[in-house]
C-alpha cells in the first residue's frame, strides 16, 4: 500500500530547483545572521548573498520578459 503524502510533502515536491536553492540559501543566511558574521565566515556569507541576488535577478527578468511579451501582443 502506498503512503499518503502530506500537503507539505506535495508542496515541497512541486517546488523547482531554484526555489529549493533559494530557501536553502535564505536559511543559511539567517543562521549566519543569528551567530554573527565573522572574519572566518565573511567569504561564505558574501557568496550566499551573491547566489540569492542572482536568483532574485533571474526571477525579475523572467517576469519582465513575460510582461513585455504580453504588451507586444
């Protein structure tokens, strides 16, 4: 008999890789903010911020492209 999936499991399965990475990055940034940014983790922190910025930028341009394509039609 197959196991019945809970709503949060279904929601997680429907998320894209980008959404999963974004959530993971946000979680790691939050943890670093709680523990404090130090000399030893500043490089890691800036890389996480850069990844988050890139994902946000990609999402922005996807929406922008859709809007422009709809305006042209």
